[in-house]
C-alpha cells in the first residue's frame, strides 16, 4: 500500500476519533446524558471497526511520520480560541466531520463498501452535532433570575425596547413572554416576540414564549412554557423539536410526570401568595421544592410571590432559578430591584 495514502488514513482516523471523544466527554460528564454519550461512543467504535477491518493497524503505525509532517506547525488564530462549550463542540464536531470525509474518499481506493459505511457515519455526525448543541442549550440555559414579562402588568410599556432591555441587562438569566390578552392579534404578538428576541440574543439568554408553540417557532424563540391544561408535552415536542419545553407544576406528582413526559425544566408554585395570576392556587411553600429535588433531576424554577424579602428562604432549596414578575414589574425602579435580586441570587442571599 502507498505510504502517503496510509499516512492520510492514519492522521484522519486519529483526528476523527479525537474530535468525537472531546464532545463525548462534555456530554458524559457535564450533561450526564447517557443516550447521547452512547451515540458518540458508538460512532467512534464504528469508525475504529471499519478502519481496522480495511487496514492493517501495524502498517498505519509504521507509515506514521509526525516529525516530517509539513502541516504540523501551520496554525491559524482561531485554533487557540474557543467561545465556551458551544465553541468546543462546533470545533471538534467539524474536525471529526472533515476527517471522516477524508477517510470516505481515500478508502474508495481500497474498499467501496467501507467507504459507503463511513459516509453513513458522517451523516450521523452531522445530525449528532445539532442534537448535542441543542441539548447543551436546553440543559444550561434555564437558570438564574427568570423574568416573566407579563403584558397584563406592563401594558404598552412592554413595547419600550430600551426600558425592557435595561431590566434584562441588570441581571436576568431567562425571559418569558406572557400575553393572556386574547384581543392581541398574532401579528402584533409576533412583532413583540421579535423585539424580545433581539434583546435576548444580544444579552445571550434564552427567550421562552408562554403557551404558544406557534409563536415560539415564528419568532425563533428558544422554547415554550406550558401549563397543565395546555398542549401535551409529546405533541409540543413533535412540533417544536429540540427547543426548550417548560411545564408549570403544582405538586410532586405533576413534577414527576413532567419529567417522565420529556420536559426540559419545571416551574413549581405558587411558593407564596401571589396576585399576578388569579388561578394560581394556594401557596405551596418551600418544602415542596425540596421534595421534588429528591426525585426529579430537571432544572426547577420556583415561582409565585418571590421577592427580595423572601428570596433567602427559597434559595435554601437549591432551585436552579427563581421566576419574578410583580416584584420587578411593579417596582418604582425595576432596574435597581432586578440588580439587587440578581446579586442576592448569585451570592445565595
């Protein structure tokens, strides 16, 4: 066999496996996602099996000559920079995809069957890249101070982009748009959603749409939040794909069912008495959060009557986030209150 071709096979065989392994470690140890970890591992092992079957591994090692590789010291500026987890995932998945493509082409010289099987793996990696990125977005995005922008409370002030943007910039981690006004045309709701999409994208935080799966898709929101009587999770998942789905829950049983049905996070409440929603029900207190925490691994957002005065008690439950509505939107200085609550959250009150 041609030594130059063997060097190409060897280099790209290693490159493909290394890239997949980097992503696999993130999925395994940070996401704790067994299914996705198995998919990555399976592709790595499949590539190994195909190359081992087509080529004598001792010949590949013999052909290896890293010291005389003219591309060894070629460096581009972006190779030393990664923009967070997403940057690591994208860089390593692209590295694997390119390497697998090279393997696909050069194995044609020896085995068309092996080349076809490698091509199928390449398409699996394309699909897996999207799934991994979306999974990281879902898993890591819902945390911190979760602001519900309620049109019923804000009224026309909700259209003030600078006003809303200043509140969000003061320490908000997630934004939910909640419009219960049936008289608002969908076209206007989409305009509002698009405005918030611009603000949240600039802030680098998720935008969630309350109830309306169609509006969430129309404005490219990160997800949707559903109530107990809204569209079932499975139906919503079929429509919205891998976007975030949050569910309002009011008991341990509902929280467990939401997790079983495939929710990405749950809202639990009302923790305290609230006037924001007339149908919120009786206050559940903080003990319910602790009970849910023991059996449900999803991110939990505590909601209902939470403000700067009772936040410390809520934070003792180890909830991933707290939803705030009137404590901010009804404040005389919402930016200052947002900043104060955000700082309290970060230091654990």
